[in-house]
């Protein structure tokens, strides 16, 4: 079994006008006392140094190749320079002119991880509108990462979003779609495929030998026996039955309003929810500052802080790095579990 250290984490820089640079810089400045895993940023060294100076963080930014990041990390923030540097990075003002650099950073972080130069991808927040204005054709980070995976490996993937915090792991089966489309897009097959990915990745990347999945109903009171909708009996229940028949420890459909109190959460390892807010509201309520956005189902590990670009406080020094630090730690822990699982 190999005992060599894992490669550093690859951090995509996110939108340069937002708080991504702030939390990256703050995290590195705390890396010794917080005992953070080594990481490098794929970004614009000049922009990061200027932001550090602006918010008063004492950090030396050093341009490096990925292979040199580990040896530099203790004394300086390693930054792999972009081919598309940020020429219009005004703090708090997103600009489509930065889209090429933002997307390049994501692309290269994924490529480095798949090529073994990095152990995982940690993404800083992006804003969708300036990317859309520049011609970005994907709904968001998660969907774009799935496209990159498929282009690198040739295999179709189902990206699964999981919000993971100290008190709750929650997974939405349908993600970035209007609530009116949930009834159209939710199927038994989608629930089954999602739960299989969650069960597999909790075992291989989180070290949970037999993951327990609590499956929420779609309607109030999980349909109340059909009185409040037939979807739970027609869609959710058959999915749970199929999962149990395949050996996965799952149960439901459960009334979502009683799934998230302390005693209920102690009975499962992940809550499987039917739509975005059903998962993200309890996840953020229970761990707003320290939850992590994890994408399951990919051939590489990806985590992200559970917050957005917060343009209104960018460059003020007010942004808290807690969630970004948690994302770094979780990425490193998942990488270690993955290595152990592969060696077993």
C-alpha cells in the first residue's frame, strides 16, 4: 500500500469580483494554525496579490507550476497563472470579460486532478449571469463539471449535489429547475440512480460501510395516502422498494417536515430530497457557515463552499472563510478515503 502523500488540492479561482479571492487568501493565511491540506490556485497572481493588499492580508503570492505547489505552500500561496488573466476585475462588479479566465480555471483544475497532479477540485464561487452573458451554455457549476467529466473519460455521468455539514448531509434529486417542473422531471428511475450514486460515494469517499438513506416524500405528509397527491405512492415508493431489493439501506417516502430534527437525523447518513429547497433549506439552516457543496458521481472529487459570490462584501474583509476551509478539509478527507478504498 502506498504511503506517499496525496498531491495538493487544485482550487479554481471563481469570479474575481466576488469573495472567492477573499476566502482563498484568508484560508491560506490560517493554514498553519488550522492545519489545512496543501492547495494551489489556478488564477491570476497579480489580481490575488492586489486583493490581499486591499483587505490587509499578509500573504506572498507565488506563480508556480502545479508540480511545485506542494513545496511552496508552507511559505507562499501557490498560484498557477491563467492564460486568460483578469483584465476587468473590479471588486464587486461582475463582468462577462472575465468569463474566459473563470472557465479556464475550472477546466484546468479538473484536468490536473484527472491527470494526478492534484488530489481533488475545490471550486470558489461563480456568478452565473456574467457567464451566461459571455455565452456559457450550462445551468451551473455542477452540470458543467459533468460535461467536463464526459469529455475527458467518454463515460456518461449523473452529477449529484450533496450539501454536507456537521449535522446533516442532504441531496436534492432534482436540482436547478423551477418548482413547476419537479412533477414533470421526477421519476422513480432518477431517484434510484441518485441514491445508488450517494450510497456508493458515501462508502468509497466517506468511509461509511453501509450508508443509511432516508428518502423524503414529495408532497406534504408524503401524500397522506393519496389525499395530498399520488406522486409519493406512484414515484417515490417504487424507487425505495427497488433500492431495498438491490441491497441499499433506504426507507421512505417520509414526511419531510419530520425528517430534520435531532432524533431523526441520528437515524440516517444522508437525506434524499425531491427538489432543491427541500434539501438546501435544512442544510443551510443547520450549517450555514460550515456546510460544503459536494458533487457526487464524478470520476474525481469536487467540493465547494456553500455560499455564493457575495459581491456586496467582496474586498471588505468581512467574508468568513469557514465554509471554504471546510471544503478544503472535506476534499482532503475524501481523497484519503478514496485511496484507502482503492487499495483495499
